[in-house]
């Protein structure tokens, strides 16, 4: 395992979060391009492939259920990387050179990015329409729309980056240490809700204050993802490149039955 992935120190976590409900492989690539300030038309595939695999390893350690699409993209990146490592035929004319191995990937990324932007604009327009042309059944429509995760301008991979920073502050604490007896996803969910109670928002980092045990940090992170999936909490940035903030969606409360399912999954029942 690479050094960055080792920051998470493997442990057994029976509870899983299905990340296809959050982001997909193209989202991860766009995140890496943005993070590294890369020209999307000139992607350094070797570097991106390495970082992509490190993220997959980190998500595996966090027990985030990696969908097959992520593995297909990993294989695609490695294939492109291998093609780019082939020696160039110096005897061929420039006009006879074959297509750039990255061409199809760039096309898919640009197309996906355009669709995401169009979807965001439609979503913004729908919110304006709902506020302008109010109808009695508007609530039911809103509930259907809010099937999407409330990540707003923060991606799952932004959260993974922020979690890495939190874990790196306690490099000496190991996940194999004895964990607290009451360490469950449900217990951490309740603790997060208590922290958010009566506040407009709290910083992502504040959720982990006082949690020196690395396993507690990881389970707290999984609890936050579960609260987001249940649409009880949301994450956002008040300003570009600003700190990640967490707030409670006060109009919604978690379904006790769903919380029971979360607790049973964590205990391996």
C-alpha cells in the first residue's frame, strides 16, 4: 500500500457506505484535475493514475463500497499510461502520428462536466420556479428532487482530503488500538446532531475535536456520510477554497427505522 493510503491504517469496519450514491469515477478525475490545477486537454496520466489509485485505496480502508465503474476507470487510466510509454516512431511524419491516447478520456470528461453544469443550472432554475409559482404539492416535488445528496459545492473527495488532514494530526494513534465500547455509527450520528444543535453551522474539523483515536475519527466520518444520505445534514463551503462547513437540515429528522438499520449494519448483524 502506498504511503498516503497507509495514513488510514487498515481495520475491520463492518459498516459500508455505497459511494455511487455520492460520486462516480469521472467526478474523482475532475476533482484531481481541479486539485492539481491541470489543463484538462493535457492530462499527465501517470501522475493522475497514481493519485486515482491512492484514493481508491483510501476509500477501501474507509470501507466505502467502491463500485465496479471505479475499477474500470482505473484500468482505463493504466491502459492509457502504458500506451503513452510506448516509444515514438521517429521516422514517421508528424501528420502520420496516431491519435492521442487521452483523446477519448478528455472527450468523456468534457461531456460529463457539461452535463453536470447543465443539471446544476436546471436545479437552480427549478428552485426559482418553486419559489415563484408555489403550489400545495410543492413539498412532495421537493422531496423527489432531494434524492440527490446535499453535497452542494463540496464533493465526497473534498471530504476525503479533509479527513486525511484530520488523521495526519494524530500520526501516532493507531486504528488497531482498543476502541471505545460505545463506538457505533449510530452513536456518532447522534453526537454530530448534538454538536449541530442550535448552530447555523460548524466546521468539518470541529466534528473531530477531542477524537484522538483514529478509529473514532473514521467512524465519525462514516456517520457524517450517513447523515448526509438521510438528508439530515449537509456540507458546503461559504466561499471558494474556504473551510468545509456542516449544518443540520432542520426540516428533516432521521427515520428511527433507518437508524436501527445503520446500527445493525455496524454491529455486523
